[in-house]
C-alpha cells in the first residue's frame, strides 16, 4: 500500500444542487506522523463554522504532501438516475482523477470511505460509519467536498 485515501460526500440530503464527493490522498509511509502533523484539530465539515471550513480547505489544498480532488454530479443526473447512482459516479470519478494525477493504474490505494459510500470493486477499501467524525483523512475529504459544493451553489 502506497497511499491512504479518505473519501466523503456533501449534498446527499439537500433537495437542490449537485452531490459532491472529495478524495484526499496522503502517502502511507509514516502515516501516523502525517496525521498528527497535517490534521491536528480537524473535524467533520458539519461540525465546523463556514469560516473554519474555508480555512481548512485552503490549508489542505496548499499542502504539498496531500492530493485533493473532487467531483460533482448534477441534479439532472440525480433526478434521472437517483442519488445512489450519482454518488457512486462521483466516487468513481475521484478515483479516476487520482489515477490520472499519478499517471498510474494501480496506485496501491487503501481507500477509507464515510458512511455507506463504496469505491469501485477493484480497490482495497473500508467503509466506516461516521468516518468523518473518527478518521482525520475522511474529515479532510468532507471539508473539501462541502466547500467545493458550497462554491458551486
């Protein structure tokens, strides 16, 4: 395993706008050290005021050790195919963006997903209920997803 990936979504509950999924990736080597250094004090996006979410968004995006990607699926697709389809599509797009970013097919990802999210079957993954409250890299993904979606709205 070369990379840890946290994935979360924003916009699953609202009646308007897109669903947005974000993935935050960090090198797996020395990961515990990286957690304490990069994610100290981070919380799930729902537990932060908007100003703190934006501050964390900027910190995460500017951190050279992290790769942050997001994908939004429009309300039109949600209305036509359903929220589950749209969310899975956004997860798949995020993973594809990571593959393109690294220019490799098999990156050795270990994907940690919040709630009921699922990545494509070919990836080693673990879904964690309330992962955005328990796992810092998933909390980071929740912030990237929420701020990205808020800016679209």
